[in-house]
């Protein structure tokens, strides 16, 4: 007989999970592996009590099975910040009491070319923090829960000076924009970056871009975001994508664009904004292909690139960069029992700019 | 009163021009400008037929002006040089490709990227700075600023050299720019026509393993025995395509027809690059998730700058990269265009201008 989620593994755990494609979350008792389990890797494990967890749009997509590969029940959450409570015998870089983070993956093969080059996010056999089959056959459950046990290689040191709650979204949103900005060379001071979409990813991209010394234009379909974008987030200008005259006037003015938009949209107008040799990097995850005009790519030697989150080494580098430049996300802190309302608001982009669950203060007993 | 092409300039010229979007070419008398102080004038010996010529004579891109003398793979022998010309002398073997001028002052021109200058002048069907129309290489003579003329090295037969001036640079430039020129890489070439076959030759010369991806199974033997490709994938064969997933470092896609990108993106290894050098008229569908999961890119490239075009020709001479051609007389040109439309050519027609385009013929 199959073991129930509560008894499958040695340690009792508690979180909120969705059981079907309605995506409604509710309290859920399950279990996690023990650091002490008779398994070689147990010696490499870090157990952390979860303090905060960011609500990523991917969580919403997974809850509703938008991508077609959700297995229920699922506990989402991959922007985890917590405090170390136990460490395995091989763990040297962390000690009990340390503030740490866990992002999008909790395991990878460690042997492929990508893993060996610190590009674990491109490993062909990644284990994601939630909704992924783990190597022992169980499924991973994420950070909307009281604690998690993670191999030390996938645990990040959290900078001292960063607020724990506002820092949580860096673990997915942060690295997701930082990594392509570095890889595609979008960090040259004085160059002009367009940020398409002003949500969780977009607003962090602005902050990084300003720290790199870039000129930033936000490209958005919502004119009412302009004031925020410029006065509070520090963008240099704002382009309403539904205004054809303004879009035309801005053609050929940007060196790079980070496209964070998840809805299906045409790349024709965005490619037009790029200068010759310009680069458009897409980090949003639309569920259908996008319309890509080839002529502007050919005539302008432009490129469209993808990027997923980032390897662990780079995630740590990004966190340290944020510590140095005092960058954290703009968040709305909520308790766990508010999560379903938050998800509805998120689906309407009604948040500036990330919900973060105050996990530690949401669960009455741990 | 508009100046007539025959008398606009001092030097008489004979060419073949299309008069209307039927695209049919026929003899056309016009004139070329006086050889200016920086100009190189040459007798045209050969001119390659590029697929762009076919698009232009039929006004498929919407900006053709008639009469249109096509031809931008032009090779000949220098007959006169201007007083300030430094690189060429009478008797030199030279070529002209897709451009005859650019603004010469912008950032791109300064960086030897004249092909990306917003004001570059096409070899045919465009306007010179003096307002006159440019006429291409289906003609008995040409004159161009020495900056836009390349030397054809000894060791390259002139007829086979002609297609390098467009097809050659069009595939050489992205192989270099996107770092697909390192030995040991695995490069895919989609489409086996004028561009595709030269891409295979350059990629092999760079030391790559080459896979041709094509819809035509009957091209396999050619590709492998004749062109030196290492393997051949039939793009409509799902099993073959599936078996080759994640094996290519880069792909040069020469296909101009609308076609799906998803299977090509799937062939790429992670961090792989799909470079488009054909330009389908309609947008294609780009699946985002495979791009993101593999940090792959889709890019485009258009011909190349003059410095790189010379480098490409010198490389071709040194490494024996010669396009496969069918030499034709000028009066065969309309038939050649019909065959080109059906891709019935291995792999470039080259017009023997020197021997067959004569006055009163």
C-alpha cells in the first residue's frame, strides 16, 4: 500500500498545499527526510526552519497546473529564507543559527558539464524545490511550510544587512534577472536597458540595472505604473506599450531588453525598440509560443535569448551583490491564511511587487 | 525632365534588366558614372545569381524600381582606377558584393560593419548619393568606391569566387560572430541551397562536425559524398529529429520559407545558438520555454562588412572553399530564374558575362 504523505518520510512537517487545479491552498500535514537518515547525503544536509517565503508567479502556475505537469498535493514556494536548526556531519559552511536561503532547486546530478561549471539550473536532471520527483521517489514540497531539509550545496548564505522578508524574493526573482544580465553582457554602465513588464521580476531588474549604472526604461501596458516606476523605483523613463506613437518614437533606442512578461505577446514591437546588435532576453514563461519576426533579427543582427534562474554560485554572488548595494524586493507581507486571496490578487497583478508569507508567525506550533 | 539611364552618366554600359514584376530580364542600355578619384572601374567577367535577385526582379519585397539590373556577386578585372585609389591597379581581379556605399561616419561604419549602417547603398535597386539608381552585376562593367571592392586572391577561380560575395559572407560572418568557428563544434545547416552548401564548406574548413538538416531526402548523398557533411537529418522525420536532440552547438538556418523553429531549438545543446540568415516574410512562432530551459538564443545576421568580406575571400582561397556552380550564358538567365524558383540548381548559377554579354548580341 502506498505510504501517505504524512508517513512517507521520518520527520513530520506542516504546510499549505493545493489538491487540485482550482489551486486553492489549505493546511496539509506531510513529512520530510531526516538529516539523520541512513543515507550518505544525510551528512550533507542542512535543516532550516522557514521564516519567510516569497510568492512567485510560478507558484500560481503550478497550483493551477497551467504547465501540465503538476502532481497534487503540492506545497509551492521557492523563495525561502530561514534559520539553520541542524546540520549534517559534512556541513562545514553553515552552523546552527545562520540565516540562509533556498531557491528554485534543491538537487542536481552534480556530474554533467553544466553542474561542473556551476550551472546547476541547466542540469538535465534538476530537482526543483517543489513539485519534482526526488531521487528517493518522493516528491519535493516547497517553502509554504514550517521547515525544509536541503543538501548544503543548494543552500545560500543570507547577507547580514539584508532584511529577511524583503530578501526572500531575490532567491527566484532576483537571480532570474541578475543571471541573464550578466550572461548577456547587459551590465555596461551608460547603456540603455528596457524592462518589459513591471511585476516581481521587472521591479528587481530595475534595481539591478540602476546598480550597474544603466539607463532604464520600463515598458508596460499600464500607464498608471509610471509614477511608481520613475519616482520610487528609479527608472529613467516609462514607455506605454499600447501607445503606437510613443513606441515608434522609441524605436532603435535600447541596447538590451529584459522581457519579464508571462502573458503571450508579440515580440515585433519589442525587437523594434532595440538598436542594431541589440539583445532581448526573455525570462517570462508564456504557455504558448511567441510571434517572432525574423527580418529585424537578420537586418539588425539582433538576438532573442532565454535564461532560467541561475546556478548556486551565481545566486550567492547575486545575494552578496544585493547585500553590498542594499537591494531587496518591494513586498507585501502576509500571513499564510491570506494566501488564497493573495493568489487571486497576483493573477490580476495586484501587488507591489511580491507577496511574502510570514511563515514563522503564521503557524501556531512548529 | 528625368534623365534617361543611357545618358545619365558618361560611360555606356550594357546589362540585362527586369522591366516589371514579371521579372523577365532583357538587354538594357544604360550608363555608369565617370571613374572618380577613389573609384575602381572593372570589366565584369562573372556574376552569381542570388535568390535575392529573384525576389527583387519580381518586386516581392515591395521596393523594387524598374528597370532593375540585378546582381551582387560580381567579379571582374580592373580597367581603370581613380587617382586616389591605393589598393588596386589595372589588371587586378576584383569583386563587388551587396553594397557599394555607406555613410562612412556612423559607429557601424567605423567598426567595419558597413552592412549594418542605416544608410548603406545596395549594389542594385538603390539610390546613390547623387540620386541616380544603382545597377548591378548582370552587366558588362561596374564602378565602385575602392572601399567596397575586394581583391580575388590567386588560387580562387573567378567564376566560383562570385557566389562568395553574397552567399559566402552571409554564412561566414555569423559562423565567426557567434563563435561557431572553433574546431570540434557540432554545427547544423538548415537548407541545402546556395547559402547552405557554402555554410557546410566553411564549417568543415573551421574544423566543425556538420549535420545538414533538410526536407529533401534525395539531397543526402550529395551532402555527405560531395559536400563533406558528416550527417544528414530529414527535418520531417520525427524519430530522426528526436534522436538528434541536444547535439548541436549551433545552427545556421538558411531557409527563407516559413518553417517551425521548435524542432531546431530542440536540436541545440544547452547554450546553443540558432542563427537565421534566411528571412521568412511572415513572423515565426518561437517557443519560449525550451529557450529558457537551455539558455539558448535565436539570432539573425545579414551579409558582412567589407573588412570581413575580404577576410572571408582570403580564407576561402587558403582553405579551398569553392562554391559549386553552374556557369550559364546571359541569354539563359530567365530559364535559370525559373529553375532557381524550383531550387533546381546545385548550388549557384553564375553568369559568364565576359564571354556572353556583348553589344549587338
